[in-house]
């Protein structure tokens, strides 16, 4: 291991960044895969600069030091060790103004003798980088390049996903209404846009098969296209992935009514209330499903509880009137089809 330039003073002149290949690849590596790999190669074999306490008992100049020599390095209060790609990087932004003591050694030697440490490269520069122990270990054993390829593949994967997701959302913009079941007539252009949104959401799910927001939004497009069985199937998948969102079972209950499955409608409207207790709108939805199932007493009790929470809600007032009229025989019990068409 070579050490040199001990007890040198502050740089005498200004320099520009980058001033060596390591710094150039550090700068370019943020956006270029090959540069990132070259950066790690240079980091391993180039000379790096680390600060030492000023009382280091060594003479200035190039020296040979025994392999197991202990060298104390300056670190921050949190234990992170600053390391620099050149002498001038120590003095970037004039944060350090006084005389410093430092040593310079190859990256493989520095990292080999400080295993388990975290470094920050060029902490005072516009181009700085944290080096964590796992990353350093991968650098030393050569697996860092496989990790770079894996990270790049994941980045490309997410880039493709985000592009498809954005297109899907754009295609269905203003054509779906979450939580609003009023139907609006679609023209041929609208239908084409919704079909395209379904296509892009399918691409999303091919990339991330458990992405429940894609499932829910795709289901909303399918709902408007009157492909209700497909919409319900997607919502049921989303329901078991996200176990907290109350809107998913609420939407599933609606689709179950569309496909004439009252048992599922009751199950999902009840589950929506479990996920968001004391929500008067969800209570009204479930009360309506109870009425369809001829469970009138339960429906009446529930809708009255909902009206206690929000006495002036017109929808629930209408549901209560419907329930009481059916119970006294002045109105025919609605069918599932009638409840959907409102």
C-alpha cells in the first residue's frame, strides 16, 4: 500500500471539475450506464484522498507502509468517512480553508482496510455520492456490475410501466367517474379511447401483475364499456391485494349488481363498510343491497343509522323512503337492473 502527500497545505490555485477520468465518469454516470461501470472501475484502482488527524506521525512524501499498518481517518459525527477523487475536491466551495492532513491510496486498498464503513465521495462538490458498505463489498468482489445491469433493467421496466400507465389514464380522462354511477352516453370516439385505455392498462399489468390501481382504473373503463364481468374480476383481484381501500369493494359491489350476483353485492358492500366504518354513503349502498335481498328490517335499521350521521343526505333519504314504501306495500320491490339504472 502506498501513502503520499502527508501534511500538505491547502491548494494554491483553482481547478475545474472534472479534472480526471474518475470525476468525469462520476459526473456522467448519473445518466449513462457505461459511464457508471467505468466509474466503479476507476474508483477501485485510482488514487483516492482521505483526511487524517493532524498529529499523524509520518513524514511528508511518497512512502511504503506495512500491509497491516493502522491508519486513523477523519470521519463525521455519524461515522461517515469523507473521501475525495482529487486534492482539489477537499477545498470545493471553500468549506475547508485551513491546512489539512491527508493520505492518498488506491480505492481497493482504502475500501479493503475499512470494510463495513460508509463513505461520502466529494461531500463538498456538486457531484457527490454516498458509498454504503453493501455497495463497497460488491465493488470489491466484482458483483457491482451485475447489480448495475439489474438496476438498469428495473429502471427500464419502471419507465415502460409509467409510460403505459400515463397513456392509459390519459385515454380514460373525463370518461369515467369514480363513485358516481350515473351513465353518460358514449360516442364512438369515447369508446375507442376507453378500449385503448384498457389495452394500456393490460400492458401495465403485464409489467407489474399486482398493481391494484391499474386493476381498479381498468375496471372503470370496462364498466363504461359494459364489460361488467371483466370489471368485477379485476376488482376482486384488487380487493385481495389492497386490504384497506374501501372504494375497491364499493366498486365491486356495484359490478356484482350489474352481473346479477346479489350475494357478491352484499358481501362487497358489507366489506366496504368494514374498511370505512360510519361512512353514511357506504351504509346507504349496503342498505339498498339489503332491500334487494328482501332483508328489509336490516335495511331500515342501517339507513336510519346513516341518516343520524348525515341527516340531510338526499340519497339516503330517498333510500329510506323506498325501504319504508316497500315494507308497507305501497311500492314494488326494485330489481337489481332497476337499482343500477337508478
